[in-house]
């Protein structure tokens, strides 16, 4: 047992060096997947050992259940379900973000297609009666939770243009993450030369690796930022907070697109980026500005409509 523990400690120490030593070349994405799965194994082992230490493992086959969890978490690694290598880890993350963008688009597009909710003359959300008139808001309060539970939340008529523009901005987000993938593939194809020739990386190679690490970081901010952005798209829209979210998300997109268009390494040298990648970046730059303006103008129009409604009251 002592020798097994020593071998295990040596393996863990070696793994830590490979994951955390920058000169080895482990990317942020690969490091994240390794740490996530290794922590799951360590946590499962700790729970199993604790169950034997306090005696709970001997009750209702709990020890066997804990051991099964250990085998299951180890199986994720042993069966190679963890992405192997920097390229696979990065591609999995970027494809996951693109999938989340697609799901967000589909979710809110369905809500938009249901059409606007019926409103009263004062602009308050109401519910159609059998006669076709809208009931006032105070009679709607009792049914508010039922509508939410049934998933029948609808946009107000003034919110439809805002939601439409925001969904279009989500589509641009998906395209921007795809742009990141294409740009990294282009740079990666150049970097494979020194691996094939089995030579040490040059300062230029290291600069390219750093560029890929930085653009991946920007893509992560876009992907993770989609969660915050999407939470502000559910009816009824918060017209005070939404403009800030639109601007923040647009800035993230613009920063990533600008980095591709500039294609400048840390040593100030230029990357030879494929023409189709540069054209895609240029189109996304224009689309980001257009969708941002459309969304902000729609918000301004909705606020103007609110002011007119208040004057009528």
C-alpha cells in the first residue's frame, strides 16, 4: 500500500507540472477540463475514505456505492471522454458556446413568434376575455403565477422590436465565436510545422500561441456573457438595465472581432490571416454595430411610448 501511495503521489506531481507549467504548453481550455474532471475524482475518493473512517460505509452497502462513484468518475478520464490536447479542448468549448447561442436564439424566437400580449388602453398587460376585451392588470395578478408556470409569458407590442434586435445580436455572437474557431485553426495550421519537424518553438511560435490564448479568452467572455445577456431578454423587459447589457455584450463582440482584423502578435508583427476569415470578421463588425443600434433605438422608442402612456393617465 505504501508503494502504491508513493506511485500515486508521483503521478499527481507529474500531472501538476504538465498542467500548470507554462513552458509545457497546456492551454487554458485543456487545463480547465483536466482540473474539472480530476477534482471530481478527488472528491469521490475523499467521500469514500470518509465513509470508511466514520463507519457509515458498513451501513446499507454505502461503501460499495461510494466505490462505484469513484470508478464512474475515473471512467470519464480512462474512457477518454475528456478532450485530449489543446485543440480538442478549445474546439469543445467553442462549439458548446455556439450551441448555447443557437438554443438561446430558438427559445426567444418562439416567444416572439407567439406575438404580442394584449394590452389595455393604458398600455398595461392584460388577458383576453371571451368578448375580446382586455382585463385590467389588477385582475391579472392572481393568474400571474399560472401564466409563468405554463410558459405563456409574452412580450408587449413595444418589446417585440427590442427582442427581435437582441436575438439578431445573439446570432452575431454565434458567428463571432465561429470566427474565433476559424482564426485559431488558421494559426494552428502554421504552428503544426514545428511539431512535425520536431524542432523547438521559436519566439514567433510562442507569440502565436499567446495570440491564440488571448483570443480564446475573449471568446470565453462572449460565451459566458451570453448567460447574463439572455437573462435580460425574458418578458417583461427591463428597459433600464437592458441598454447597458446590449452595450456591454456588443463591446465584447467588437473587441474580439477587432483582434482578428488587426491580427497583430505581441512582437508587433502581423499574422497572415486567410482572406475568408478577414471578410467574415468585417461582415461581423458591421452586423454588430447595426444590431446594437437597432436594439438601442427600439429601447428608446419603447421608453418614448411609455412616457406618452403616462401622460394619458
